[in-house]
C-alpha cells in the first residue's frame, strides 16, 4: 500500500499544546497573540479587603479603566457602576489619576464623573480635560475661567476646539495657553480672535511663529503678520510693501552675481557657507525668517543655500524654482521649506518688486492689496496639495 500524500503546509493543524500553537502561528507569519487580560470580577473588588494598599488600588483602577466600556454590557454593568463610584472618591491621588488616564477618552463616562475628575488636582484633571468627549463647551469654559492656568493649558490641547471655546482660552491672557491654542491645528479660531492674538502677542516669537503656520489665515491677518516680520527684521520694504528703483537694481544685481556661487565650495577653514548654514539648521537657528533676513541684506548666496537645506533640494533645482517664470514653482519650494503664508508673501512680494523695478517703468513701485491677496490664496492652495508640491521636484 502506498504511503498517504503529505498535507500542504497550510493544512497542517496546530498541536493542542501552547507551544504547538505558537509554532503554527510563527509558521503562518503571525505573531503569537498576547493572552487576554482576565475580566474584572467581584473577586477583584473583594481582594482589596485583604490587600487595601495604594498599589493594589492603583492596579485595580488601571484594570478597571481598560475594561470599563465592555463592563457596561450585560450583567457586569452594576459592578462597573459600583467600582467607578468607589474609585472616583478614592483618597489616594494616584488611584484617581490612573482612573482618569484610562477612562478619559470613553464616551460612556457619566457626565457627573467627568466633571468631578476635571475639577480634581491637575494631575487627575489633565487627561480628562484634554480628551473627554462628554464635557460640553460650557463646562470646559467654566473650568478655564475659574481654575489655574494649567487647566486652561490642558483644554487648549484638545483635538477639536470650537470658536467659542477658543475665544475663552485666548481671553485668559496666558501666553503659554495662547501659544498652545494657536499651535493646535484642530482649533477653530475666529478672525477677530486671531487678530487680537496677533496684536497682543506681537513681541512673542513663539506665538507669532505658530500663528504664521496656521492654515487658511484671513488676508487681513496675513498682512498684519507680514508687517510684524518687517518690524522684527527692521525691513522697511516689507513693512511698507514698497521698493525704490535703486533697491530693485541692487537686489537684481546681487541675484545675478549669485550665479557664480556654489554652496558646496570648500575652503581651508570650516566656515564655508554650507557648513555654517548646516550648523545653524542643526541648532534650530535656520528658518524662513532667516531666509528673509539674508534677502534683506542682499546675501543671495545664503538665500539659495538656506532654501537648499530647508527644502532638501539640490542647488540647480532650487534656483530654477526660485527664479522661474511660473511662480507656482516658487510656492512649492517654499511650502517644502516650511514657509508659513506671511513668510512666502514677503519673499514673493520682494522678488516681484525687484523685477518690476528693474524694468524702470516708474521711480518707485508698491504692492497693492489685490496682488498680495492673490499670492496668498495661490500659496495656500499649493501648500495644502502635497501631490502638486511633489511634482515640482521630479527629475
């Protein structure tokens, strides 16, 4: 009698032992599954009577919090409600903190429990203020107004914030809170509030930087931020949106001269252009405002080299996009380099004015509102389109 045909590997059944099952999972390309956590039971609660230590209660709070939503189903609901009532009143802060951390994002947390935890010590309240979906804007706003700054700071970090709640946070007058608010991409902030923040925190570089990088800024705010950039750089051209014919000629002459420069030039010392700017970038000291400062001073070689580093692009392509006729390429370059809209508007306005001035049509040239608004809208469209940005860097 012939031997039976061997089964295909995919038909081999795992052994009944744990080791056999793990081997079968590995053969099938699957990682061994972690053993399921034992379900919380009345025995866990009763065990606290024999070991009522803080560590035991913290462990119970962690286990309970992880299983809370599933415990609300079926016959364990009454147990879940009883345990929650005990833990939320526990005198040990670490127990309440663990409970808050594991339950913060639950949509099933009773509102009265969420409110109690949100008004607890900040270590307990923080995760609830940052994550809980059951707290209303009115409740969060009241906590912001009546509690210490750290509570407002936690609320400012929520994934989504309404305009109303953003107004309350901006009104705290706390720079740390406002900084986190304007840096929160999920926060809806009214144009009025954005303008007030821009004016009140004109000297705060951190708040200004986060404002500049917010998406879809209203035109009036972009104009205000461009002026603020001009003030920080002490650059009259950016503040006034005006360039004389002589300034235009000087800038264009420096641009032509830059064609003879290369950022990969090596000299005997370490202070080559590339080394210098790489060092600045590694220390977080090279950004869009520095590029504008180089442009202000006519240091076109540094403008090009800085854009090469910030956009991670070669020099030849950077020059093509920087000086090309199709300004969408310049927008793509700046978007890849991390320029906020006001920085791009300032750069584009300067280059446009220099080109106009070179033609000698008039002794002085200015940039009107309509042109500034157009380039802002164009940039924000391109900045939000990763596919369009990538196509400008294909070889």
